[in-house]
C-alpha cells in the first residue's frame, strides 16, 4: 500500500480549502496554519509549487482574472475532489510532523475537533516527537495556559 507523503498532505489540504473557500493563493498558508492549530505553516513558495502541480493535473483551477497571481482564487475540480478522496486510503507515516498534521486535518475536516482541542493535541504529541520544529509563540502561550492555568492579568 502506498505511503502518505508530505506532498499528499499538502495536496489534500489545498484541494479541501479550494473546495470549501476558494481562497486566494496567498491565503492558503494562513488557512493551513489554522487547520493544524498553528503547527503547520508551509511557505508561500511551497504552496505555489503544489498548486501549480495540481493545476497541471487538472485537480485545481485558478481564476483567470487580471489580479496579481497571489490574489487569484483557487478552485477545486471534480477530478481534484476525487483525488483527495483517495489520499486517506494511504498508510500514514510514522510519528512525525506530517502524521500530526494529517490526524489534525482529518479530525478538523470531520468537524470532530475544535481549534483549542486540536492545539492541545498537537502540543501533547509534540512532547513525544523530537523532530517537531520549535513551537510558535501562540502555541507556547497556549501551552502555558493549559499547563499553568494562566488566565491573563487581573
């Protein structure tokens, strides 16, 4: 059985976002950051490369208006949705950042996980995964609140 790659995870998220929100190209990294609870925020160049690959496969289409490329909206095609539906059948990677993102996305897309719960899960699993990058400031703040019961000044 094929193994799930980081590109597969990016493709899945991009096609999902394109179908749900038809975001501008420049907005996709922010949407991914939100879906993953702040942990997964690929740079614009990576997203642009995946979008170009998905457009070449006819899985996405980009609006053909006169806007700057980053302002053009990204839309999923029927072929893209069919492709995205095949990805969950692949074997997930071992415990690593892609697995955390994949699990978080699956639960988020199924409507089973709130943003706070997703962030808490990412933080909990991060303690067991040395390969994760340093936490963002927002994630550190959330961890402090979860662990210390901080409720702000006052």
